[in-house]
């Protein structure tokens, strides 16, 4: 798992629990199985009702990317690959790029480069793949919204848990031994709902949305680079274009050969 997520969870929960313990609170008092079942079971049910199979698959796919740090270095790899391809196309022939199709770091680059090698009109390439980028982004954002929905449902389900706890209290006013348990469920359910929404679901949704936007930006970089190659731009002009996607730092290259 991304260490920032783990660190954030530890700091967030530790801060809340530490503040509670400082005021002589007891950790055992806020561990309520019934409250957890109400909040997390109810939230899961609400999310499933409002989601499609595609949303769930998109969420699974995105969640896997959280555990991978490779996407952070991917733009620099693509930067190198586009530059190397531009040199080969400029010095030798675009057709020689076919040998590199299976070596690219991103499958999207292989897809675009096939159009480039086949000599498809740049306007057509741009239209086709810009539409693909938009559609894929929308599809993946639906997975992020699943967690955002959970962040919206959890506090409300927590309030329902509080109401159920109070109903339990009102039903046992004559039995004082059961009053404490009902009141505990009422307040702890609210705590679980608000806490999970603001410490887990909403931050996670924001993290996933950033991953989606970074992926779209990477694809835009690939598309721009490939269009510049097919239009015959000088490799150094293409290099300057790529800097806007990965920052101003100049990356050193090994001079590519046509047989690479």
C-alpha cells in the first residue's frame, strides 16, 4: 500500500484516540460491534444499490494502482521513448518504429504509434484518441465516485444507528442495566459514520481521482508526442513539448539507433 495512505490513517486515528484518552476516555467504550455492523453494512448496501458492475470493476482497477508506485515514474519513461522514436523517425524512417511497438512502457502508446506507422491522418489520430481518453477517464472516475458515495452515505447511516440506539434506550427505560448499551451504540454509530467518511472514504476517493487525472495527462502526453512525430517535428522541439508534462528538468538520453 502507498505509505502516505498508511501514514495518514495512523496519524488520523492516533490523533483522535489520543485526544480521547487524554480526557480519561477508555478505548473499549468506543469499540461497538453492533454499531460497526449498522454503519459499514448499511453503507455497503447503499453503495451497491447505487452502483453498476462497471463502477465496481473500475473501483477495483483503480484500487490496484494505489499499491503501485510505477505510475509516478511512468511519464519520464514515456518522455525518453517519445524522444527516441522522434530521432529514429527523423533520421531514418517512421516505418522502423514498428520494431519498438512491443517495448513501450504504456499500451496506449503502442495503440497510437500503430496509427502513426500506418500513415493515418494526424487529425483522425487526434480525434480518435482524444475521444478514447475522455471515455476512459469518465469510466475510471465512476470507480472513484463509488468511494465518494460511501463518504456521503456513512454519516447518514451513522445517524440511523444513533436513532436505533435511542429507540433501544426508550424501549428499556424500566431496565437501567440496558440503558448504557443503547446510548453507547447511539453515539458510537455516529462516530463510526462521520469518522469513516472523513478519514477513509472521501480522502480515498480524492486519491483515486488524482490517479485518474494523472493517467489521462500521461495519455495526452503520449498523443501529443506521437502527433508531433507524424508531423515531422524536430526531436528537440518534441523534447521541449514533453517538458511541459514532466517538468522543466532535462533528461539525459542514450542516442537511440534504428535497430533498437
